[in-house]
């Protein structure tokens, strides 16, 4: 419930997720339900659910290999 609420309460521009799966689905639902402009960036070499279509950007790499400019 909290994860669904945070993007709307904070009017988030970006949701950066390290390790993706079901939590990504909750955030995307919040974005859709609340008409938000939040972008989802997923960093996970092997997400636990089919979530690529839910994300605005996917980085299928271990976190330690990600360019620090992302942060």
C-alpha cells in the first residue's frame, strides 16, 4: 500500500528500482491510476516478473556495472 502511495504523495519524477518484479507493477498502477508523469527505471539483470513493458527504461545489468551517472 505504501509503495502504491509514494509516487502520488511525492509527485515523483523518477522511480529508480534496484531489483524489479511485483513492486514495479504496484508503482506502474499508481502512475496510471493517478495520471502521474513518473518515469520507471529498472536495474536488474534478471527481473522476477515480466516487467520490461512496465518500465520507461530497463538496465539489465548487475548494479555494480551500472554507470554512476544514473544516480
